[in-house]
C-alpha cells in the first residue's frame, strides 16, 4: 500500500536558519502530495501541495517540489521564524481518492 | 472560512462507558468527513470515512461496532466510542472534505478530541 516517510524530529533551529524536512513516498500511480502544519492547540492546516511531477508548491515562504524520480517532496524554507514552530506532516492521496496517507510528523521548534 | 470544530476538546470517562465526539463544519457543507486516530508521537491513522446519508466506510482493522459513526447532516458527523477501554485512549481528529468553489477537494481538520479512559 501507499506510505509516506518523513524525517524524525524533533528539529530545533535558530531563527533565520535554513530549514529542510525530508519526505519520501511509496505509491503506485501518480499521487498528489501535501504538507500540512499543526500549530499548538490547533487543527491541521494545508500548507502547500503539488499534484504532478515537477510541480512546486509554495506558501508562507515554504516550498516543496514533487520529484518523481526520487519519490520525494522535501519541505524547505530559507529563513525560519519563531512563529513557524509547529508539527509538519507530509501526506499523499492517490487514484483521485480523498483519503490522505500521512507521515509521522516532524516537530519543529525555532528559538530566538 | 472552512472551519471545523470538534466537541468536546477533551473527555475522561470510566471503562465500559460510551463517549460521543461531534465534528461540525461551521461554514460549509461536507458530504464526506473523515475520522482519524493519533497516538503519541505517531502519525494520523484513518479510521473511517463518513458519508452523509449512508453508512460509514471503515478501514481494515477498525471495529465498526466499537466505533459508531453517524453523518446525519451535511455539517455534522459523530463518532461514538462504545464500551470504552483504556486502550481506546487516544487523540481523535476529524476532517471535512470541501466539495465546491475554493474549498474543492481539500480536507479541513478539526482541533482534535483527547479521550482518556480510566
């Protein structure tokens, strides 16, 4: 079945550091890929998505590129802020299905 | 827009009792809602897909008689954990699937319900 593997956390960075959170997937067909963010005390929110190979999703300074050749969708941000502290989930849907398959989540803490 | 609420946000109950968790889409209609379970430091596990006006579809390994789902309207789905036991203690999260306009084909998540069974 489909699966998502993301780097384990927690990840702690200083403000203005460069962020990468790795995500790889296993899926048949042509999945759509997502990054969700969960801020403390809140529900998951869609951060960005990409629906086909070589697409780049971007939002709030975060970017991720759908790499079919490496089955990856790594999340990056050039300069993180304290307000980016949250748990980040990589996920996919497949075959036009609404069902999301999630990675384990990565807790990110940014220190001033 | 696209807000999903859950009630209660946390609940503590005795073993053997039943607990009902509500999931509401506050400003949009959702023909499909999803129920997830999240264990500490683990990912969200899809339990079931709740369809308005029809029976829920459960994932493999999820007991449908244990976790009763009712999707009675386009804005409300409920999950009832029947005869709860300590192993049912977990964080339960729902999501609602947008079907039109800017909400199309995106899932919107509730804040979750922490269930503790003593």
